[in-house]
């Protein structure tokens, strides 16, 4: 099962592999194949600072995705 972030756009005929994670403002265009166990989307330097300021560890990919835009 893949995790797809809330603002990710996936066009028709794209293929997402098992256990893949796609975060942030990412567009997967038509015909793209993403293999199993891939991670796409990286926080900016500013977003990394937000992650570091959190008092508690991240509990889920959903929380991480909320910082990566």
C-alpha cells in the first residue's frame, strides 16, 4: 500500500508501486512508473526547521506530509 500526500496530483495512466511514499506538491504525469519502495518529495530547508522545532517525534506520514508542501 502506498502513501499519497494530500496535495499530490497523479495523472491518468501513472503507476505507483507498493510501499511507495509521495509527499508535497508533487505531480506524477501520465505514463510514469514509480517502482516499489520509493519516496518522492523532500522538505525545503524552512520545512526542515519546522520539523526540528516540534517537541514530540512525528507519529505518522500524515503529520510529515502536512509540513512538506
